């Protein structure tokens, strides 16, 4: 039989409260962490994007705003557990990145042929 060493500590009531605090049951939609997360997700999206239509043009700065929004959202989504919701959200971001890259390339091509900077 192998030797075994055991040590333990008995927490105080205050210790228990402090250890449980970060993991306490959520307060639903009113949970401050959820509220902050919603704010980050909302603030990360350009305000003009909701009103974007086929009649409007996108400039390089606007494409950069979309890239930034995608990066912010991706950081949050990637920490979610594996599953359909995570996969679908990442796939949607990948599609957005593809479209933005295509538009970026097209704008760069026009700038190269026109002698102007993108």
C-alpha cells in the first residue's frame, strides 16, 4: 500500500460566501454579467448596419467597422460550449467575413486601376 498524505482546511462562513459568490444562481435577464454581455454585443454592431440596403454604398471604413464587429462577436461566441448555437453563430460570422473580404478585394482592385488609394 502506498503512503498517503492528506491536508484540508475548514472554511469560515465568510469564506463560503466569497467562494460561492461568482457562481451564485443567475438572476435571469437582470444579471449584471448578462446585462454587460448584451451591451458589448449591441455596442459592437455599427448602428448603420440595421438600415443597410441595396441602394447604399459601403466604403472601406464601413467595411472595417464590420470586421471589428465580427472580431468582437467571435471572441464572445468562441468561449461558448460546443453545440449547434455556437456552430451556427460562427458559421454566420464566417459568411460575413467572406463577403467583407470579397468587397475589400474588389475595392482594392478598383483603387489599383484608378490610381487612387482605397
